């Protein structure tokens, strides 16, 4: 993670990169800040949300290092209700 320096409005922005297995678990909020929830206190509705399946099986079969591209995402309806 890299930090972008704060500017006139005194905000801190961070760039975060996620890799394939990063969504497999989460740490309790109390690991990051005093007074935050332990895992038993995190409401389950905070842990689920809309999702999209992007099927690139054929491309990945020919290239095990295949990465999803913008072209793969074009034409997919990603509007959620």
C-alpha cells in the first residue's frame, strides 16, 4: 500500500492493490482501532453484497497467468439494485 501525501484539504488517500485470495477472510475491526468490533459483533449484512461473475475460463486455460482486462468487462451489466 502506498500513501498519497495530504494536500490542502488535509485528507489522506491510499492506493490499495488486491490479489486473488485477499477476499477469503477478514480481520476483526478491533485489530485496527481501539473500541471497534470483534468478529462476533460484526453484523452479517456488512459481510455480503452484490457480485458479478466474469467468465474468462477459456482464456485462462490457454494462459495460466491471464489477467482480466477492460475488454473482458465491456458489455457486462454491472448495475446493482
